[in-house]
C-alpha cells in the first residue's frame, strides 16, 4: 500500500484527463457527447477493449478511465485490475448496461471507484467524475441496496481482527462510507466537519490495511459490518 494513495485528492486547477473505453462505436460516441465541452474535463483518447485501455494508460497517463464491463478479449473487470496494479493513482469508473450487484461487487474488488448504468444523465455523470476524482466512490444506490440484500442472512466472513482497532466514531463513518456517502454527506449526518471525516477515513484505510475508501467499503460489506436493514 502506498501512503500517497490513501488520502482524498486535493482540489486541482488542471482538467481531469479521461480515456473512454467501449467496444461499440455508438456507445463511445454517447459518452463522448456527455462529457464534451464540460469545463475542467478533457478527453484524451478512446479504445475498444480492456487491453487497449491498459496500453492507452501507459501512453497518456490519464486521471480517469470510463470503461464498459463486457468487452471482447480483456473485459472491463480484468482491465480495471491490471490498471490499478500498474497505475494505482488512475481512477476507473465502469459504465454499463448490466445492473448486476455481482458485477458491481467484482468491480469494486478489482479497484473501480465507480459503477454506473449507461442511462445515467449527463449532469449526474459529470458529478460522478468530479466526485471520484476527489477520491470518493460513486455507486448506483439501487445496486448497493441489492448487494446488501443478497449478503444479508448468508454465512459471512467473521469480523476481521482489524475491525476491533476501529473506534466507535470510525465505525459510524465506515458504515456511511460503505453506503456511498461523500465526506460532506457523512459530516452532515454525524454533525462533524468534513475535515474531521477525512481524517477518520484516512485512519480507517490504514487500520483496515486497504488502498482506498472504496476498498474499505468492500471490506465492510464482506465482513458483514453493514446490515441490510440499514441500507
């Protein structure tokens, strides 16, 4: 784990440099039209499969990859894992027609910071891009709920010993983080400052020995810390 990868990114003045990956020309054109002309966002390249995504990341060193899940050859899940292993600071958002909680959970485990459906509105996509680039996850809330419903009542992994090192406040922050809340949203619910939430998130990431807040959320779900009744 790299210490620099555990913190929420500071505000930036440079444009967010993005690569679009989809095996359908029309789908790429659609995503291109959604982000084109948006201040602070720059499209630097496009590709048609996961292998191209990895090669384009090597060539252009983008900030973010917007990628489909199901593609010939290397799919979006395998490509996400490869990109995050080679370039931990490049964020990946999967945009797909598959409203599958199983795919979403696999995407998060691979290192994706977002999982969105292709019927997303332009305004919501721009919000998601900027939110993820700040270091926060952006997930489809309905799919998050369905993941929690599926795992509820199943044989879950026993609570990891690392959880015992979390404070009561850190557990509260982790529960809200795992439901997709931003730092600002967590701060409002707990009536503390966003800066304090950021510190708690950094402590949670370190104590759970994960790379970022998205993986902390996955760990919380996997060990049964987040109950379906709270979704």
